[in-house]
C-alpha cells in the first residue's frame, strides 16, 4: 500500500509532502495559491524571486482547481440557496429541542443516535437538495485533488535538483 494511503485525513484538501517515499509534512484545508506556493517552495528548498515558468503553471493549476470546485458546486448551490433560511430555522429548532432535552441516564451512543435522528428529521424536507450539494462538493473536491496532484508533480519535476 502506498504510504499516502496510510495517512489519516481529517479534512480535505490535503497536500502531503514526501521525500524519497517518506512522509514529511502536510498542508491541510483550502489555502490560497500563495500559501500553497510558499509551502511547496519551502519544502523544495527553492528561493523565492520572480516566478518561474513552473510556478506560473502551478498558479494556473491552482486557479483551474478553484474554478473546478466552483463549477461543480454552482448548480447544486443555486438549487439549495432558496432553502437556506428554512434550513437555518430547522437547525435552530433542532438545537433548541436538543438543548431542552434531559439526557441523564443515557450513554453517549444513545445521545449521539438521538441527536442524529433529530437533525435527520429537521433536514428531511431538504434532504434531496442537501444530498445533491454534498455530491457536487465531493465531485468538485475530487477534481480539485486531481488538478492539484498533477500540478504538484509537474512542479516537482520541473524543479528537481
């Protein structure tokens, strides 16, 4: 199994840095192209200065990756938007019910199960829209990951020492 698949992922996206097949560090979450650039340059030990052709290509890939997420999310987000106020009200009502509940005598698994059931009931009228949004997000994140992985590999190859 590749070492990357043995890493724990607590959030997406993640940029994992390996040297000679050994994990060294990670960059987690959405970061600006500048932050990603800084992290990659630091990892590679490349001095900053005028962006190289490889860096410009990397910046373009970052822009494409961000656009891919927006493109994937836009239709589902637009379809969900009219329901956001109602979802917010349903969330607040569920939270109020849960806050008023007497949880004494229940074990954590029971509490978790009852909380999940309350939120599921609150979101039921919007489930189709929320599910479509989640699927669009997963698609966008997958495309983002593909673009960024290829960009990092191209950048690394271009800056091999």
